[in-house]
């Protein structure tokens, strides 16, 4: 049985609109490749105990980077990235 973390790493995907949303939410102007690199790093660095599945979404909270990712658990599409308050 695959772990949720490994499943997300293997299947994560992005839409064109999500890059703009992430830049807006993180108040940045990163390239699409840089966003994918950061998202991949956050997922890899985060312990699976910080992956929380609620309904159709998975929330990945990385306190060291002060970021929370939201990923659709059915399509494995990244929905957004938010700074922690």
C-alpha cells in the first residue's frame, strides 16, 4: 500500500491558473518551474504526520517553511499554497 505522501509525489499535477494563484498568495513572482521545485521540496521535507486529509482535499503543513499546501485528493492537483499565520 502506497503512503499518501508517495502517492502525491508520484501524481501531483498543476493547472495554468494555479501558478498565478500561488504567486498571488505567496506575494511573489516565481516562474512555473520554480513553483514546482518549491512545492516538491515542501512535500518531500514535510513529515507524513503533517498531511491531513479532510473531505476531498489534503492539507500539507510545513511549519519550517511557514507554508500550507492544499491538494485535491482525487486528481492530485495542487489547489493553492498559503502562508501560515
